[in-house]
C-alpha cells in the first residue's frame, strides 16, 4: 500500500463544509445536526452502524437529497440552492461510487465508461473516448474487461468499474458509499488500496462511507464516527478509538481489531 | 377536537394516496412536455427505442392481426349469410378492423409487451440506483430514459397499428377467398369503400394517443418504483393494468368525439 503520509493535505482549504445539517424522512429524523469539514486532498472515513444516515449524508452532498435545515457548501457552492445547470456543473467535479456499483445493465464495460464522457463532452472523437476509457480502466487494473457485460463481472470488479466510471470525468471530490461491503477480505484490501491510489494519482478529496473499520483505518486520514444522526467523534484513527466510551468501544470490538 | 399537529392524513390514507398519485402523474406528464422540446434530443436513443418497441413486437402483431382477421370474418359470415349479404363482408371487416380492432388490438398487445418491459426496466434501474448514477454524472435521466421511450412508443405504435390492420385484412381476405372467388384488389377496394378520411385520421390519432399512454404509464410506474425487486414487479404489473384501462377510456372518448365531428 502506498504511504498516505506522502500525500499533501491542505488544511487551509476546505472543499466540503457542512454546518447544522438536519434531514428527516416523514417522522424519522435521520441526521440531527451534522457539522463537517473535508480538506483539499484529504480522505475522511465516515464510520457508523447501518441506518445511522451515512449514505444520506453523501446523497445530500451530491444534491440527490435536499436537507431540511443546515448549510452544505461544496467547492464553494451551496448545493441546495443551485439551479439544475449549476448543479450539473458541480456534479461533474464530484465522483460518486455507489454501494452496489450501479453499473448500467444494458451496456458493456466500455459503454458504461464512455457514457458519462460522451454525454457531457461534445465532439470527442472515437479515438479520444477509447483512450480515456482505456486510461481509467488501466488505473483500476481491469483493461482486459472492455467488452464484458456487468453481469459477467465479480463484485470486486464491479466496484472497480464503478470507481473507474466516476474517474473518467476527473473529479476533484470522490464520494464512496460502502466501497468494501459484500466483498471478501482480500478484495476489500485491493479496493482500499485503489481508494488510496485514486487519492494520490487524481489528487482527490474523498468521503468514504463505511462500517468496515479496516477500510476506515487504511483509507481515512481522519475518521468521523457517526451515531444516531450525529458525529460522536472526529479525528485520526487513534484519536477516535483511544477512548473509554462504551459506544465507540463496542464498534471497535465488533470489528476485532486490536 | 382534532389535533392537527399529529393528524397524519388530510382525508384518509387511501384517498390521500389516490389524489397525490394523480397530482404526481400530472407533474410527470407536464415534465415530459417541458423536456421533450428542449435540447439535447437524444435522437439515436429514440431510434434505438423505436427498434425495441417496433421491430421486436412485429412478429406478435403479425400473428395476432392475422388471427383477428380470420376469426372476425368467420364469426361475421353466418349472420350476413342469413340476410344474403355476404358481399358486404369486406366492407364490414374494413370498418371493424380499420376503425376499431386494428388500433385496439395493437394497443393492448403493446401495453402488455412494451408497457411491462418499460415499467420493469426503469423500475429495476431505479431500485439498483442506476437512475441516481445518471443524475450524479450530470446526465438528465428523465430526458434520456423517459422522453426517449415515450417518443418511441408514440411514433412506433401508430405504425404497428397500421401494419396490424393491413395484416388483419389480409387474414380476412384469405378466409373470404376460400369461400368465394374474389381478387385481393377487389377485396381491399370493398374494404376501404366505406372508410373516409375522418375514419383514417381518427384511427391514426387514436393510436398516437395509445402509444403516448403506454409509454408515459410504463415510464411513470417504473421511474417511481420503490421497495426493491417487489417494487419492480409491481411497477411492471401496474404499467400494464393502468395502460389498458386508460386505453379503453380513451377509445370511448375518441369514438364519441369522432361521431360528433361526423355530423358537423
């Protein structure tokens, strides 16, 4: 694995700033006052149990959901106040890797990767599209899967292709929704490594939503521990887990990391 | 005294859902007309979908149309024979097939085949987050998925209905020819003798409306699918049931209006 310490994080420049974020669905209050900062070049892992609102948080960041209350500033723009065209322009600078990869079933790998490119950048030649697709496929190590259909790929390969599809637009921010869920430990380690490589090669800032402590430890420069719609602790891995708090210890012990 | 703060529904859950459903469907349809005339038009995808709707339904439409023609002729012959009016058979078949059976049979088959397929495809894309993936890639999924499919059904189903009427008339001709010596040209001339411009226009207009209905209902149900794989099945099923129901309602309304127009 590449050394994270070599990567430069600019703590002066915040790419995502969230203050007092609340979100509910009908009677269910999911987010209960989130305050959060993501610095340029930083990977932050958001840890928490299922159903605590982790995925809701990144869906609000990318504008798929609207907050009930609070301020969400992404790359200097108030996401919830943007018009459609402005939001689309912002979304081109954000990559979103879905929990189940969300590859388009009816398209092969090449078409999946070329689709966002050709739909957003006009007048690209066939050669330019092919080069761009091959370049991102190479960076996720799956150059030989060009003609495969998503249904023919393994879970890990689908995750990689999902990540490659977001990388093709050269995003500044990456949002990963449960990147290692449903994968075996070896494949999970490969995905963790890929997340770090993306951070270094593409100089991205990332939010990694996970309940996998190993993933959080290996990919996050900082950890944000979420409980009941709020951040319980934010800091380095050691800062967050060096505690006597029962809730935090319970989470740590469950993941069997000592 | 009613506590309005804790009161969950305006009338009752069922009625609230019914009225909000109508409102949502109205917004969805209005959004289609708003997006349909804005760039980009995704013409290639419209052509792809026309191929999906049209060419892939061709075999089924051919077979059904042919059978409808034969069966309708066989059923009508005894009644006309009682009055010694078998020579009116081509005219009767022409009126029945061109004005009613051709468009209706095509619409019902397409509601089952195309409507369910659109509902299931979009429903599956919704529950597996593929529609969200398009949205976060700055692609308008409504325009790319819904507008193209509705346009394709609106274009392809009228063509299929005309084709179905032609095949049904041919089926009818085969049956008539087996009993009496009549040339195909003479049969078609007789079949079209009582059909006027208003009948043809109404039939084409009807199929355009049916095509639009099948597309928009399939897309609406699929695009708003929830509850995982169960929701996909539900969306496909509701797409067929609702489209068929609306097709019958539209049939009654269009026939009534065209009859009024006939007397002006």
